[in-house]
């Protein structure tokens, strides 16, 4: 996207690392996004994934007790959605643009589809987003994009935390350049999250060799049980 005055976009950025490798002891990792931007512009950075559909138990009162009273399905929301800005978002972009680009959690919540609709949508969305924030899967970090460099070589730099809970798959890293509350340029690169090592082997076996997967699973379970027994053995 370019400015209305026809000025060419100026974003040129890199993502480090270019691939997220998820191994046996993976606990998440920082993702650095940095590059060149036009002078005098603000920057919004996002890492986002494809939409997911998830089903949860719905809680309600049954007499004096809280109990499961049904299921609720939430869809049309990304598997991962992390946003960082160079200034408070409300000062950078107007609300219609924020909503159109799902640039904050309110926009994410408005996009979510809740079925069945039982009249408590706001409560369900609030609890869902709180759960996802706790897992590190959604978030807005205002002021986390640093504007650096010189007038002749303006730069930006941001670091977002990739959570260990993010599903394996292909994601998008998006950078918006903003001037006068208008997105003057938008650039996107793909970022893959993939298993390596033992998790990759197990995932391969689960898909291609179900019998071997079952054997390996049993061996791992027995090994873990044996190790725990040694650790907590008394006497």
C-alpha cells in the first residue's frame, strides 16, 4: 500500500532468525525485525498466523454450583498475533484502519466468531483473549519499535517473543509504515516454524509410520517413568 500522494514505499527489512526451529527443549525465542523506513514515519510490526477454530467448555451455574453447560466454538482468529508499534497505536492509526488490519486486541475480539451465540459474547471474548495472552499467543507492545539511524538513513528495530505454545506452520511478518495516520507502505515476508531433532522424528512417525510412532511413544513414556522413579526414589 502506498501513500495517496504517490510517494514510493521505503520499507526494507530483515527477520532474524529466518526460521523458527522447535527442538526438544524449545522454550520460545526472540524474533528480531529490523530495517529501513522513510524519515518521519511511524512503524507497526506484526507476526501473524492463519486462522484457527477451537472448542472450549462453557461454564454456567447449575443451582449453587458452577458446571459445564455446553460447548463454545471460537473461529476467525489467528493462531498467533503479536503486534509492536513505535508509538501509542491510537496516535498512529484511526480506529477503522486498526480494525481492518486487526492491529490491537479489541479488533481481534471483534473479528472473532462465537458459536453458539448465547448472549454472553463479550465475556467469552474477554476470557478467550486473556487465555491467549497468558500463552503468549496474542499481544500488543506499544512503543516497542525503536526508531533509529540518521535523517539520511532512518532505521527501525523491534524484538517480539515467539512463544513455545505457537503451533508449527507458516506465519507472516508484516511491517506497516505510517505517516499522518495513513499506511504509506506495507511489506510482508513468510516465517516458518518447524520441528527439528526428536520432535521432527516423532511428528514424521505420527503421520507416516503410525505403528512405529506407537512404539516410540511407549518407550519414551516408560523411560520418563523410570527416570522419575530414580529421581524421587526413597530409601
